[in-house]
C-alpha cells in the first residue's frame, strides 16, 4: 500500500507541475497580447473534478513574469488552504469557486482586453444582460457550438467590488453561463473555462477574436 500511495503522490505532483508550468507560460503570453496589464486578471486550475481544492493565482503578481510558484491552494469554498494562509489569493477568487462548484471545469482563464472591457460595459449601459454573437466561423471553437449560424449569448454582469453579491448573481444565471462557457463583467473583462487547458485556451482566444470583430463591426455600421 505504501508503494501505491507513493506512486500516486508522485503522479499528482507531476500532474500539478505540468499544468502549473504550462498555465504560467500561457499567462505570460496573454500579457504580451495586452490582456492582463498592470498585474490584472486571475487564473486557476484543479487537478480533477473530484478535487475539493484548486490552485489560483496570487493577488498582485506581475503577469509579464508570472511563474508556476505564483499559484496558491484554496478550498472549493474559496477559503485558503492550511499552509497558504500567508499568501493572498486574487480578489476575485470567489468567482473561480462558483465556477468550479457548478461545473466540470478544470481550468479558468480571465482577460482584461480592451474589447471585453468596453463591450461588457456597453451592454450594461444599455441594460442588456448578454452580448449576442452570430455568423462567425470562429464561434465553432466554443464547446457546444456546431455552426456559424448558431446564436451564442454570453452573459454580462454589472461590476461590483462585493464578490459575494457578484457570485450570487452568477449562480442565479448559471444555466446561461454554463451554456456559453463564459461571462463578461462590465468595464472589467471576460471569464471563460474548459475541461482542460487546451479547451480553456481555445475558448478565451475565440471569445477575444469574436469580441474584437463585434466592436469593429459596430464601428463599420455607424
């Protein structure tokens, strides 16, 4: 039994090292795209859907030099795990918690791009609860979308510093968030996720491309 336990522990350690290294590299790449200026944005992963913990980026870390050691372990409730109390998780840690509590996501990505920031607030200002994306080939990169004709509605929430209130709002509209595998927060940015790192990466790149197209199409139609 001791050998089995040791082998399993080694496997979990290697799995954690692999995903934390890969995600750290991706975070730096996103910074260079202009999606995470001034230490903004936050990211997380969990090793399996059976886990009652996940790893989230620490608060205030410069994303241009983000490293695998800059993640910290927290409970599925959002509470910091023993041994990590000296570290501070992202201020939006509760948003990661609500996504993991309600889905099979294993990686969550967040961006502060210009397009996600402006378009999210544009929707809020018009009292719209979602942004509509339709007619783009790239939207088929989003899980569950099989045609460019299919309508993709990404939920939008008004920004607030009260994370418990925002968490509750997301839970109230979870069915729509789940279908879109993402949501927007006004004057803030995009959250999206996936069953693994590759899927989450595909989702955030697809949504960022689509939001840029939507913004520029609005300009052309003026």
